[in-house]
C-alpha cells in the first residue's frame, strides 16, 4: 500500500447535481496534517469520504494508505472499536485515554456523555487504532479550552497522513503544513496553515482582479475607438453619396476632377471601415482573454435581523431556584433565573457540566410564542437535518426565496443545498437560523452557535446578532464571540464532587 494519499484526475457529483462538486482533482498528500478549508456545503466532507473510500469518484482514481479512518462531525453514535479500546491495556490506549481525559466507564454511558466528551472519545479511539490515513471533520466542535489544547497536542504526535476539516484557524495554523481550499468544482493546494493560504489567495485574487480590470478597460477603449471609426466611415459614406449626385450632374467637369475627388473620398471611407473592423476584433480578443483570468465570483454576505423584535412581555423567562440532574452522579443547582426582553446572556462552563441539559430543561419554560422562538441545539441528527431541509423545500416560492436569501448571506450557496438530500451540519444550522429569522424572533437560543459553521458564516452571524434587538441566550466556548454579544454571564462550575452550581455575573 502507498504511504501517501493520491487523487488522480478525480471528479465527483451527487445524483441530480447540475454542476460537479469536484472536477479534475490531482494531488498527492504525504504524512503530516493537511487542512481542508471551504464554505459549508462546498464538499469538504465529500472529499474526506472519497479519500477514505466510503465514496467512489464519478471519474478518476484515489489511492490511499492502509487503514483509512474518518471521524465524522456528528456525535450521534459510538465509534467503532469502543469496547476494544477500553479493554486494551497497551501503552497506546492508556496514552490516548490520559491525553484526552477519557473517564472510567464512559463506554457504558455514551448516551449521557456531553457532546464534548463524545468528541474526545471518538478521537481517542481513532488515534489508538493508528490508521495510515486519518480524516477528522471539525474535531474541536464542542470542546472547551482545556480539551482543545489537549487535542492539538495529541494530534501533533500522529505520524500518518492526516486530513483536517476545521473552522479553527489556530488549530489549522498550528498543525498543518499545507491546506486544500475547496471552492466547487476546483480544489487548490497552498503551503502553510490557513492564515498563510488565505493571504496567498487574497494576493492572487487581487492580481487577477487587476488583470481582469485592465482587460475590461482595454476592451472598452477598443470598442469606443471602433465605434468612432465606424461613425467616421458612416459620415464619409454620406458625403460620398452626396458627391456622387454632384459628380454625375456636373457637365462642366471635363477633366474629371470631381471623379478623382470622389475616388479619394471613397478610399477614406473604406479605410475607416477597415480600421473599425480591426479595432472591433482587438476588442473582442481583449474581452475573450478575461475568460482565462481566474477571478472568483464573490457573493454578498451579511444581513440584519430586521424581523427580530423585543417581546412586549415583562420577562421571556422567569424560573425559581432548583436542581437538575446532569448525569448519573451529578446535579446542577441554579438560582432564580430571569431573562428580560432585551437581555443578552452567555452560558459558560467546561464540557460535561450540563449546559445543553439546562437549555433543554428551559426550552418549554420560555415565555415566548413558539413561532417567535429560535432554538438551535448543539447537535442536529441526520434525521432531524433531513426534516429541516424538507420543511424549507415545502415553503411557498416567495417564502422559500426569502429564506434562501438569508441562507446565502450566511456564506453558503442555496442551489447546492436545494439539490441535496442531506444538508451538512453547518448548512442545517444556517437553515434553522434563516427559517427562524423569517418568523420574527423575540428570543434566540443557540447551543454552541459557531460549531460546524465556516469562517464567513461565523462573522456574518456575529454581526447580525450584534444588531438584533431581541433577547438571546448563547451557550459557547468561543470567548471572542461571547465577549462581543453578551452582557450577562451564567457560569457553571463544579463546586463539590457531583455538584455543579450556576452563578449569575454581570
């Protein structure tokens, strides 16, 4: 088996697609980490599946190292080999458990683990299996700062061929020696981490736009000159016509002077026509040259939550103090909780302390009409994702167009979404938000809002939420995101063995 991953002229399209996701991809990737970067729905996960052999290309061939393994974005199901991992006493298994903080008995309570704990366990099992090719899809989703640092250190010790799909710039820059930038149907390989690759792309696009502008202006100048020559020729032709009449009626022109003058004018007329045609050909050539200049089409992004409004009720949440089970041997104690109509609240805490459980507990208690609540959970199953897409596709054309406009302004392409049977995890989060916005939210609740989202989408979401007038409750490990948006902090901390306490801080 080869020790590298090779794509040879690979193309791929899902059934019903008007344009392929990938076309003519040829690249060879050796040991070490290669980042895979692109918008939600661009085909990053599809590329990983092709690399690992769970999809076959429409054309071309893929060769890969032995033991290819893909860790998917979702954390719905336990990883293959989980029982063997916990039964193993070898050094590699113990190292993976220690490095990623895997607790005793986790194999028996997958359903009660937080998504952050599930993600760590997924990756620990994958590293223990030591595949020749390891493909990770958004590995830092759900992880708190400590777990993320431990993950980066563990991945840095992997010696096989690694593919890393992520929106985490720091992780991509820290681990990757090169990055694949996926922009359907093209894929380009750039050296260095994502920051260096994006800067190189920015410079190349600036140069391409300058070259395209020059060709566009040259074509315009040549067309104008051709028009001027054509008009000059038309004026000369008109004068020729008038003088033809004069020459034929001049009986005193015995030496043929009028005919000679007419011949000169006719020659100038023909010269102007030839000049106009030559200039038009040059203009067409300059215009045609633009097709070979690699200027990428840019789509407008960013939007305002214009339909969002402040609830007329005194509170959108008011709950008395209480306790909530957040695991088999852990209880979350919370004080009186209130959310006013314009409050912006950050819910913070380490993995496994109960943030998602608390949000699920509060959901039926929100004092907001259901149609005015936007609730985006931490994870959306494949079945639920298909249902969200079906709901959108069933909308009347006008409403669907409105939702797709918002979806587009979050940085993803509506056409590819509507052609698909299953949206990517990032796409379904954007779609849930777009559907909710159309109903005029009074309260937006998001559990790990930046999970699965591409970089442009995160920026657009952050800007939109910053200007929204409605109440928000945002659970996240993304400190920068929360610092900009939240005014109040609900902080979860383990205050005693088996006991978590929620404190409110302004």
